[in-house]
């Protein structure tokens, strides 16, 4: 049988092409640059990310399809849902590169490979939200994960960094096996891996389709660090270089939820009676475990790791809503979390010292006396992570809780869990603020110009999302509406 080339439309993946192409360009330039000039690679990677961001903004409001097999359905689609997520990934990449410009110098880590690995990981994230076929989702997941395995062990001088990479790789490979087996069962149940065909035939799969959904949920649960698939997160976040931890805590989480929302809320909404209770229980467990265990942490990176687990639970609440409002709330929450969390990590990097020092909570004592402005900004980020108004974090939680109650009043118990765990989280978030303002100490930060830029670029959106959330929530509503149309084949 003669192979027939699928129909291609490069406009659909133009932003992805820019990111991957720029990463390959950096790889080539690395061969010719002297050691002193390798710092230029960070600034060059910023140019590529900004170009891709501009292209993604241009594509807002447009809908395309590509990689269409003869007589088949497109494997990649572009709609407002994918475009919105692409913008979030690229903003995450830009802020991460700005963090790394200072961090790599301070820790004396290699400049060259870091930036191209970041770009390759971002390209995988972008394809996660654009995938219209389970095979493409798996390929995007691996393209996202493999660079992160390497980045986790990037600080080869530290044993805990190498240990984190090994743990992440082994458990990630294990979860990929679950995910791939879920794809196989889904193919057996529906006769296809294309999401529109799966949506049409899933009702005929019986127990096979139930098993497929369970295994796919396990794969996604690992990627977003949901309980009980979260055990890798604290060790990996603590051992990885802090700039990598910041990138993983946002980018990998959004990437996992991008495909999870497209599959479960876009393709399988009619089977909500089956998977919604499971997701609701996982969300509750994730919020409880993440927030309660964070209370006992004395290392700021480990605390933020459990915080990241808890925030995955809040986003899963929106998934349990199984509605367009839930999609909108999840997108808004991810946007608010992006800026708040990366801003907090910028301040963590400012206080971190060589040798993995300066990462204990005691190191924040006296920060307000030496850097009062920075301490106030840190306090605002911590309040946002807690969900105190008027912050972006509060707006995100408000929309999530409302979407759950409007879509399914029977999930009132889940909203109560969300509110109670948010109150609990106030203890460990505000403990950092208490140490900074109420204790004498040697809290000393080294603010590099690029760190100042990251703090400013994170603070302003967090404030805007707290005081003026309506316009931005409207954008997420447009993205959710487009996603529902595209998946349905409309």
C-alpha cells in the first residue's frame, strides 16, 4: 500500500516551529561561541520566545487543522484554547530564562545546554494543548518530559540533583507506561486514537473504555503531581536547580492539565458520571495532603513543592466541574498561578547562596529590615498563593469554587474542602512573611537586574488579576468555548 502524505498547514504549528528551530539554532551556535560568550545564548533564547509569543498572539481568534491523514481526522488543531495555553507556556519560558541568567552565573552552571532544553520542553508543552490524537498527546508528553529529566540533574556537582533526576526519570517512565497502555485500551474500545472518533465511539467500549480512562488518568495524575501520584515531587523540586524547579512547577503542570482538560472535559463529558467522582476525590486528597504536609516543611523549595501539589488539587476541582465554566476557571487559575509562583521563586533565587544554601525558612528572618520593598512583594505573593483578596490567587480560587457549585451542587463538599485547605495553607505561607517581618536575622538578598524584571513582570499581572479579573476571565471563556467546538468537530 502506497504511503500518502498527510495534509499539512504549517501556520498551525508556526509558533512551535519557531521554538524548536530556535533551540536547534542555539545548539549550532554553542559550537562556535567561546566560554565567555555563551551567556549570549540566554538572551538569544529570549528573542526566540518573544517571536513565538508574538506569533501566538497573532493567531488568537483563528482556528486551523493540520497533519490530516487521508480520510482521517487532524492530529493537531489550533483554537483559542491551544493559543491561550501557548501564550502561558511562552510567558513561563521568558520568565524562566530571565531567572536563569542570574542563577546560572551564581551557581556556576553551564549556560549552553540549559536554554535549548528549556525551548524543547516548551515545544512539548505547546503540542500537549494542540493534540487532537492520543498518539500525538503521548509524543508531546515525552517531548515535554525528557528535557525535564535532564534539567532536574543539571547541577552535576550535587548528589541530590542527580538523585532527583534519577527519581523523576524512573517514575516518569513508569507513568508513561500506564499512559501508553491506556491509549492501547482506548484504541481497543473505540477503534481509533483520534479524539473526535473516541468521542463518538466511547459509549460502545464498556469495561474496556473504563479501564482506558483509569490508566490515562494515572498518567495525567503523575504529570500534574496529584495525590497519590505525587511522591516524586518534593525530592525532585528540592534537588533540581531552583530555576528548573520554578519552570517545572508551572510549565509541566499546565502542560499536563492542557491535555487532561481536552480529553476528559472535551471528549468524555458524557461519561462524567463515571470519572467526575474519581477526579473530585483525587482533587480533595491532593488539596489535603499538599497543604497539610507543607506545614511541616522547613526548606522553602520543599514547601513550595507541596504547595504545587495543593494547587494541582484546586485546578482538578475545576476539571471535576465538567463544564465550560470549569475550563474557564482552570485556565484563569493557571494564569494566576504562573505569575504568582514564578514571582515567589524569583525572590527565593535572590536569597539563595552557592552550595544550595539560603533555602531554609530561617534564612528569611530579618528580610524586611534589609529589603523592606522585597519583603512586601514576597508577602503579596504569599497572600496570593493563600487566596487572600485582592490578589490573582483569590480571583482564581473564586472562579474555581463558583464553577464547581454552578455545574454540580452535589460537589458542595469539595468546595468546603477547598475553602478549609486554603485556610490551612495560610499558616505555612504567612509563616514565611512572619519570619521576614517579625524576626531579627541576616536575611540578605542579591537582586540582579533580571531578577528585578521577573519580580516586576510577575507582580503587575498578579495585582491586575486581583483587582480587575473580569476582562481576563472573559478571555478564558472565549478559549473554553473554542475548545469545545474544535473537539466536537464543529
